[in-house]
């Protein structure tokens, strides 16, 4: 998103907050295999929290709705959000469930495998969001992912749609989406696997990606952006197609205006982030993206 547009909008992120426990090793273990010699560290993560931090670092005005456990991970997460300048007024604390955690293994080629224990994220319910309706009312853009209950995602999308708010969904991790949810989306940003699941179209090249995007748009989504990894991103908007190439960098860890300008900006930010380890910690700041070329 361009600097002008990013700083104009009050952006609301509704989603997950996790603590990532990461081990770097030479290769990913096979079933039953123990790999010795890894390096361990912890990072703040969660797809929702990652979005909120990225927006804040890029100069956006952002509020975050999530649910954490009443434990050290939850307290640390809220403190980090506040340090990033994120509005934490609507972060809920769960006294019954622990904060979400993700166990991540990253190999020497920057590939990873991830197991998530959702914890309090799975207990972020529509009744919680009903208490945060003011945040939806004040937002101009609402971002969501799928590490919280689908009922909650659908509730937010429907509520926002009634209030003429624009909802952008990153449909990860991949899972089936209802027709009603798709009709309430301003934009969806699947990767190839997610786009295939939603559309039923096998993506092998730009032509098949365009077909998948067209099918998804026909389901009711207003704008579709399919991220294609090292090939870049395909934009499908108003029956027009555009391909924005990725920026070539040496990846270290792949965990973390008009639409073309926005996607070009996103590609630059993404290119910076994959040269660093971690999810939230790899998110670049505005000045880094501005000078990157």
C-alpha cells in the first residue's frame, strides 16, 4: 500500500497472536528422526499479530483484536504491541486457555515446517467481537486471517459489510470458505495452494492463476491477489489482470495507491523480510522499504 494510503486509513487487524519457538537445523526431520545441533530462539508471531506489527512499522494507524492467555506469553505480547505503537484496547485475556504457540523448524534452505497450538486464539468468539463493535465502526480497512474460529471471521466480515467497511482476508492456513464469507470480502490474498482450494483450479502457471482468480471473483469477492512466491503476485480486479514480479533476494526464512502500487510495495517489504529470521521480527520499517530497490 502506498505511503499516502497507508497513513490515511485507520486499519483494524482481527486475528491470532502466538509465540514462535524456532529451531534452525541443517534439514527438516523425517518422521521418527531426531536431528541434533539446532539453534533455538523465540520470536513473537501469529498471522494476525504479524500483520499488525508490519502495518505499524510501515507507518499505518492500526488497532489489533486478539485473545491471549493470562500467562507470561500473553503479557509479553501485549507489551510488545504497545511498544510498536499498536492500539491494544481490544485485546482480550483468556483465563482458561494458554496463549497460542507455534513450534517452527527452519532448515538450511530457509524451508520450514510449523505446528501450532492455538490456545486462546481458538476462543476468540463472536461474542468478544460484539464487545468491540466500536473498533469495527472506526476502521476503514479490516484485515483477517484464519488462525481464529471461522465463525468469528464470518461474524466480522458480515458486520463490516453492513457498515460499508472493506475487509481483506489472507486465507491462511488453507481451509474451505463459505459462499457468504466470500461475498462479504473486498479483497482476498491467497497463495497458490489456498487459491487452488478455494477455486478448484490447479495452478501451474500465470494462465491457470488467472483462471483461479476469475473463479474466485465470480464467487463474490471484489478483488483477488494471488501470491506466487518467487514469481510475484497476480492481481485480478474489474476483469483486468496484472502481474507484479517479485524482487530477487537471498531468502533466510520464508515464515513472515492503486493495487499495482500496493502490490509492488508489498513485494519490496516481503523481499526485505525473507532476508531475516523470524515472523514479526523480520517485518521492515517504512524507511527501509522506501530506500529498497
